[in-house]
C-alpha cells in the first residue's frame, strides 16, 4: 500500500497539512459503518492525536463527520442525525479548522517537549495523550530536579522562540533508521512490515517517526505552559502541558 493511502482513500492531509477543503467522491455508504471517500483530508487519529471532525457538503445538505474509524478502508463516522450521501455522490469535504489547527500546535508542542527531555535528560517517552490545547507525556525519569516545572517551561519556550522549522520526510525504513534515534518511546511501535517511514523533524531538536499533523515551525506552536508534573510511581513522571489560545 502506498504511504499516502489508506485502503481506497488518498490521504490528502499527509501531502498538505494546511488543506481544509477539497472535492471527492463517495465510494461506500453504510448506515452502520459510515462513509468511505476516494480522497480525504480527515486525519484518522493515531499516535495519541485524536481524529479530525468536520462536514461533507452535497446536494444542498450537510453531513457532519464526528470521527474516523480506520479499518481496511478509512471509514468516516457521520453524525447519527444526518443524512448519508449515496455511493457515487460528488461531495465537498471540510475539516474543522479550529480543532485541527489547535491539534497541530499541540502535537508539535509535544515533539518539542519530547526533544527537550531527550536532549537534557536522555529519557524515553513511556506514554502520552492529547486533546486540542492540552496534552501529557510520561517519561522514565528517576529524579525530578528542584524547580523542574519552571525550568522545563523556560526551555520549551526557548525552543518556540527559536522558530525551528518542522519538516516532514518519507524514507525507506533502513534509511530512516540510519539517521539516528528516530524512536523516542521506550518501545519501538513501528510495524515490522512497514517499508517506508514518515519522519517529523523539529530541525536541530527532535527527529521522530510520526504520522500526525504539525505546524511548520516551533514559533507557530505559541507559548507552552507546563501545568503539572506528577509522580506516578518509581521512575514514572507525567508532564502536563497546555497551549493558551
């Protein structure tokens, strides 16, 4: 399967993370499973990033998309109260820009957090989660230095101010691994049969295998606030961040 496809759907968000509207055709329409499009910019979720939401416009009506269900095909989940366009219908897709843009900022902020923690403490990520504007990462960190929360906040925002470019590349698996430590989690979760790897590079700070959506530079993230550092057990520290709107 091509890296920019999921089943029959061309994943437009992998080609252009700024795309919010596009024309497409309905390939499957089922009251229980949902909808499959030939082209879609709805991020399906993964790596801790929630799926996109938005609408499909067709025939003078709209179908709200409230989620995505990745299977062999990429099934869009419509609102239960909205009509379904039949197979073959030409529709206009639109991603909820406010939600997506905040998720892109949040996801990029997590990569900055991961990069700073890996650079300054050499610790891997053991878990994480995000919602628009707030997120957390868990680290295998034995000791928390005095003033850690404020020092970390300062370090993160120094990287935001540095306006580092955030670039996306797709490379054959062997070439990607040859670049250095592209897995910053404690366990390598890349499927063993994956032939190409999508890399997100916060240039000069963090290079990771990643399938999510991101802003183009660290400055676009905006200020990052470390709101809480939790001790979840021996060597298990949870760092929570927020991005003020």
